[in-house]
C-alpha cells in the first residue's frame, strides 16, 4: 500500500471505496454518543450528527486535500477508518476511528506502530493532533514515543521522530 506500512495478525488496512460510504456513516454515528445525551428530539440529534459528519468531511478535505482514506479491517470485517496525509515534511495522522466493539483491543496501537514503520522508512516525522483533555490517548501516544511540540486552543500537536529526537530542520 505504501512503503514500510505493515500490520500484524488479523488487522488489515485498505483504501476506502465509495461502497464503504454506508459503513463510514454508521461508524461516525457510533462515535457520537455524546450528542445522544442532549435533551433534544431524536430526529434533531440524528440531523445534528449528519451535519457534523458533513462538516468534518468537508473540513478534512479543505485542510488536507491530498489525504488518503483507509478502511481498517479485523479478520476481513470492517472495524474502523484511518485518514492519513503524506505531506512534504511529515506524515500526519488525521483521524483513527473504530466501532465500539473494536475499541480497547490494541488495534489503534498496531496502526500507529505500522505508521511509525512507514515514517521510519521514509525518514519523516509522524504527527497528530489530540485534545488536551484526552488523557488516555495522550498516554498511549507518549508510550509510543510521541512528544508534544505545541499546545493551542485545547489541542496538542504531537510528533514522533524516527531518530527519537527532534529534526535538525524545522517542520
């Protein structure tokens, strides 16, 4: 698929296709339990979820027009998505999202380790952004060697460098 990206065991990644659209819509819906807590009519909440998915999709397209969209499969069954941008100075993880039943099983760690292998192969930093209050994600990223480079508006930009340190040239 791309240089150095390998996964172990039953986990696989393939390019997203137009036929994956219903799965991607259901995946996003499954990630928005926070909106289901609102004391609003169910139809309004579902419309809000649809609108937010549309805004996210448009925002990713505007910010990362060359991003690649992948479906994550476990034993051949769709379990999540991965959005990655291979920019001129870094590989950026834009989004990793799993169905509820696939969370907490180490698949995200495997994806990130595969991306680290790819980044090491091309000698590029691997970057991502995480909400500052997302303590569990930040802990995982720290265990994988990511370091916070900047904090802004409640988000942290974290990077992993193939050499274990910061690059000599700014990114």
